[in-house]
């Protein structure tokens, strides 16, 4: 295989944005109080409380898995179960981290279509879960991924309904926001409209995929949950001594809407890519492209051709996954589409 020149394997392959590197350089001067006592770390509370229109508690962590699993550990007893879609990252890709940090809670799946569970299906699964039965893990929380693992988003109305179902059954409500900026751009709505306004308890706020450098955050909407998370995070080794660096990134990420600008670029690139690729014979989009991920059936000769060109993509049983990032350019998209057309036997053709 040649070296990869355009990487659509994952948005984690993208570099950090220049504004983020500038923020790091800005705080990399002289001493600063450790463990969150520096000015940047203290400013996080105001930055995020303003963003969500309510008082929140913000805890930087280094990975999305840490955010999800440690947040969820505060929302369930060890004998609890967390309801999530069967495609949820916490189920498929975190190696049992939630089960570990919760001290043994389990995950219960709700069948998803295009990455989304419905409020009705969730309600039905909770009703059959055996609440109060000593033999069964007790429903404790619902976890929803707003920008789903299948490149779709939940409509605001469905998030609201899911929140209502959680509340009706007395369960906590958690959101995996690994691609929350991409989802908000796609929905064209405000951060509070899908979180604080809907009674969300905790958000795993992702930013690494969208231009920061290993700076995720747990955003907590309830003081009592924030209180216990302080200790859970320390135990899990996620209280950073040099927190100024993570905090400076997160403040800069939000400042002036950088996070939404970066996400808009990634979403736009994915949309253009999907429009170009769908014209290649044998290529069929499996999911509607709503954020920055594309799932498609693709003839083997096209997949292999793109790989031989040094274009990184993710092979899947059903075809490929391609993920754009904040830095994917119009030229790169045009190049990938052009090469796919060539490998698909239709010549370069016009694509603008
Ligand atoms: C939906 C979702 N949640 C969480 C994560 C966080 O994963 P990581 O622990 O690799 O940062 C990812 C990363 O791929 C993701 O796609």
C-alpha cells in the first residue's frame, strides 16, 4: 500500500486546528496552578454555562471512552443497566469500559434503525426490563449518541421524547456527544435545545475529532452528579495536573463559534463527497449523510483503486465508511470522487 495522502478512515486522523495550537502556545508560558486551579480551567465553567444557558460543571478528560464510561458510572448502581442503541459506541467499541467503571452494571440494547433508537422502542424495552425484580439488572439510565455511529442525527423532537421516556421511568439521561458539534450544525439548533432544555443529566462533550488535541469533557447539568464525579474522575486517573492545556483548548474551541465552523466544514465535505460518489456505478449510499460520516456499498475495484491511490477509508462488511474532518478540502473531495469515477469506469468527468 502506498502512504496515505488523504485520510477518510477517521476524523481522529485529522490534525489539531491552528486556533487550538495557538491557544496551547498562549498558555504555555510560566507556571500555573495545577489540577484545575489555573485561570483557564476556572473559566471553563463560565464558557460552558453560557453555552448551555444554565449552570454546568465541566470536567476535561482525555478520551471519549473516559467521558462516557466515567459519566455513566455516576448514573447507575453496579446492579443497574443502561439502555442504549445496539450500535452505540459504548456497546460496540469501548471494551466494556462502562461495565468496568460502574462496578458491573450492564448495557441493554434497543434495536436501532440508521443508528437511532426510537422513543417507543425504548419505552417498550424498559417496560419489559423487569424493574423491581430481584433477578434482573435494574434500568438506571438512557444513553443516546446525538451524531450517531451511522452518520445520522436524532431530530430534536425525538431526543425530547427519549428524555420524556427516561424521566417517566425515573432514569438518568446521558448523551454521547463525540460529534456533538457536527450534529448541532446538521440540526441547525442551539446547544441548550438538545441538552439543558430537555432535562439531560450529563453530556460527553467531544472535541478531539473536530480539531482539538485529546481534549474531551464531561459536562454535568446537576450538582449532585458533579459532586460524585470529582472523586470518580480522580480514581480513574482523569484529573489532569496540567489542566491549563486541556482547558485552554476547550475555551478556544467554543470561543467565537470555532467548534461549529470546524464542524460545518467537515459536514459540508461529507455532503459533497456523497453527491459525487453516488454517481459512480455500483456505489450506493447506505445511510443518509447528515454529519461527517458516509456509509456506502462500493464495488471492490473502486475500493481497492482508492486504497492504491493512497486514500484511507474504512472497510466494512457492507462496503465502506468514509469520514471527513474539519480540514478536508474541496480539492481533496474532488480528487477522491475523480479517482472513484476512474476506478468505476466512467472517466473523470465534470465534478465541481
Ligand atoms: C460515537 C462515539 N463515541 C465515543 C467515541 C470516543 O472514542 P475514544 O475513546 O476513542 O475517544 C467515539 C470515537 O470514535 C465515537 O465515535
